[in-house]
């Protein structure tokens, strides 16, 4: 390859990377501005990559400091997904290469910077709207959960399906699954159950339901709004516009709400083994419940223990401490065999037959569980210690 060809290829790669997130600034009628960020990788269902995170954080920070920016909108390109999760396929390659012994710098960077971005959104000082249309899973929920205005549509499908790949619900799930009504958070984490807009509103993962065809009306309403008040009033401005276009009469039927009492009964156990047995042996002819049961039955036993343990340990943790703990668990998962095996079975070989390290929830030892909550850097400072 000639020098000219090499430079052209490098330039093309840089351009492609910069295009994975599109940024725009819209002018309002009263001279203010609205920042719009679009995850732009339709082919991967806008899966969150290191490049996306690297572009998003500095721009969101800049908009937060810019007095002319009144609010921010984060959306996904296309009609299928806001964000289907993290780019775990690339993470898989580094896990295979590094194994359990070699340091995995990519995994460290991936999780640390993703969590810093999620934390920034949780703490954002201006109205932050996430348009959660289509698939919103894993890392997508991480981006959405901390926003001040989380919008779901008739096509929204949310889930934390990590039990199927040997990871666990991260990106702040320890926080928000502990804040759902009853023990629905534990159930959703253990089963990776798919939920719709009505469910997301019920469990507290969304704030507003607006049909997708009203998106342009919402943006027009925001551009025409009066932003002349102090910054703290801008949250009310956004709420007022969204409320105007919300139509709960067309909200899809919830799956979680009618099962609320049953979910609380099934998850009322003294041990994880008892809870898992309750869920998997429950006699139901409901398809949503049956899919949830199947996911737990076929899922990674170690993941089930992490979910149970993270919610127990995280019940009274601050948001900062939650992300610090999750960084430990995520890096440990990247060193242990279940996570790469789950990705292999789902995304690489696609045989759908992962060989988990344990045959059942009851076979996992407490020692093995504890290793996943032990800092891989020993006595050193947590990389997220300065949140």
C-alpha cells in the first residue's frame, strides 16, 4: 500500500468514526439553542461503541457549560432502535486474546468511559431528553435511565438481557433496579424480560409516552417554547411540551403490572436457589411469563448470582458507589469464562448453546461469587473513585 493510499484509508476510518454520532444545534424562536445528538449506526442497531462514548462525553459537557443551550436531545438513527446495547462483539475479541491473566486495556477503557458517560447524564444540569424508540437494551438503558425526560413510544422494547450472555445488568442497573416497585427489578434482572412502554412507565424506567409520529411535533414545540426563565424552569418547559403530546389512551397493555403480585410472591425467597426455583416452576400459560422463565432456565447461573448479590449489596449505595462496584464486577466478568462463552454462543458461532461454568444456580459457590466483587487492581484506587 502506498503512502497516499494509507493516508486515504486512515482519513476514511477517521471520518467513519466521527460519523457514529451526529451532532446538531437547533435555534429556538427566542434565540436559545437545543443540542441534538444522534447515535448513528443503524446496522448495529446503534450499539454503543468506544468511539461513540468518546464523542458524546466532551460534547455533552460542552453543551452543559454553554449558556445558550437550553436542553439536550439524545436519539438513535433509524426506526428500529435507540440503542441495542454495548458493542460486546469487539469486547469479545479482547477477552479471548487476553484471557484471565493478561491485562485487558480495552475492557478497562470500555467500561470506565461508558460508566462516566452514564453518570454524566444522571447528573446533567439541564433538561436531557432521551427518545427511547424501538429497541432499548443494556447500554441503551444505561444512557436512558439517568435522563431527566425519558420518552418511550408504541414501539419501545426495553430489556437487560445479560443473563443470556454471562454478563450482568450493569450501566447503573444496581441503582435503578433497586428503585423499581416491589421486587420487579430483581425479576427483570434475573429473567432479562422484555418490557414495553407501559411497563417502563410502571417500573420507573420512563417518564412520558409519546407516539413516534409526534416526534416532529415535540421538537417544533420545544423550538417554539418560551425559554426566557431561569435555567431551573427549563425542566418544566420540557415537561409541558411532552405532556401536550402524550396520549395514554393508545398506551400498549402492560405485562408487568398484571403480574406484579405474582412477581413479588415468586421472588419472596430466603436464597437465590429458592427464588429461581419459584420462578422456573411457576405454572403459567402467559407467553410473556413463559419467555421470562425460559431465559432464567437457560441463562448463566453465575449471572443470576451477580444480579442477586448486586441488588443486595447496592441497596443503600450512592450512585457513585454503584458505578464503582459495577466497574469491579464488569472487569471480573471479562476475566472469567462465562462472559466470553455467552458472547461466542450468541454472536460469534451463533449456536445458541453456551457451556456455562456451572450447571445450575445451586452449583455456584460463595467463593466464586465473591471473586466477582473483588477489585482486580487489589489495594489500588478505583478508576471511578473521582466521580
